């Protein structure tokens, strides 16, 4: 069951693939970078046991979904992929859970299609309405610049056996000893050149800009935002502003000694917060 993949066609003709586990109210999960849909393995098991059907989408460009020939990895395109998946599943609405790029995508979806989101869980990324920008963000997270240079960025990431990916894990989650099997899964997925280039192109083409008024507008959806104390100060400041741009019943949780992967670094605390939020 955990290895079986399903597929559907997005509205722009790309074949996207997902894993479906369990039965019950639908939860869609979206991963980030550098990661894969397998990042949700442990949380999926817990959510299935709690009576949910969990849909783990492999984002466009990430295996085993197809690579976009037009390199369209914009935030609004990712949001439309979620809408296409719900249509494929014949579901009017769902709970959305996203991490990193996946978190940005679910925020965008909630802005574009608020009537199709029952609740939203975002990990490690503040709402787009208060997302940090400017020099402090670039200083704290310079990858947003140097990963946006196309072919050069792809070469940089792939050099020395993907040493940059390993470095980013250590930088973004300094208190976490990354399991060997997790990093090996990530690097294996990025090994084909088309896959690493697709992941890198998110940084060249995917950002929501302040001019994207709809995407960066406050949300009406109840949201749970979970982040770690090891995030840089500029991002912690953004998380502190999140309450003002989310719907009634929202909550922001900071986990101590946790970095950019809360669901993997503190899985028991993270799933406890998620289940409490979803079932209250």
C-alpha cells in the first residue's frame, strides 16, 4: 500500500503522481526542498491510524511526478495542481499540510480557493502575507539567491556528490542528526539531472512576489503553523506576525531545538499538535 502510486493529469497536461493511504476525511500533503514525498511516511501512518485518508503528492518535477517541459513551477501553478488533484479525487475540499515549498503552495491554494480548504497546516514557512524579504532574509538564507541561477545553480548543487544538499540540512537544522536513509532517499531522487534541475528551477521561477496581491493576502482559513527555534531571527519575527493574517482558530507553535524539518526532528510533538488541531 505504501509503495503504490497513482497518477492524474494536471490542467496544463503534466502527469503528477501521488500515494493514497487509508480511508476517511482527506488530507493532502506537499513536501519541499530538498526532500521527497517520502518525508511524510511517519506522519502518514499516524494520520491513517487516526482515521484519515492521506494523499502524499510528489510535486511537479520531483520523482515520480513528471518534469515540466516549460519549467512552470510558480506558486500559483502549484496551487492549481492541488485543485486538479482534488478534482481528480472528486473531493470538494480537504485538509492541507505543507512543508517548505509545499507550505508556500498550500498558503497560495488557501488564498486562491478558500472554499476548498477545511484546515491548513504549514511547517517551517510563515504565511506569504508576512513572509520575510529583503536583505536580512537574504543574509540568513542566501540560497534564495544562489539557487536561482539556473544551470550554474544545478552544477553547484550536484558538485562533490551533492555536498551542498548535505550542507543545507546541517545549516537549516543544526540540532538534528539527519538519518542516513533519509538523506540517501533525497539524493537518489535528485540524481537524474532533470530532477535536480527541476528542483533548482523552483528558486528561479517559483517565488510569490509582493505584487502578487491575491497570493500574499491574509487568509480566512484556520491554520496551524509549526516552526523550530533554530530558524533564523528574521523568520522567527515573521512567524510572530502570523496570527494577524490567518483565520479564526489559528495557532502558531514553536518547537525548541528544532530547525527546518519539524515533522522529522520532533515527530511526536509535531503529530500531537496536528491531531489536536484537526480534531478540536
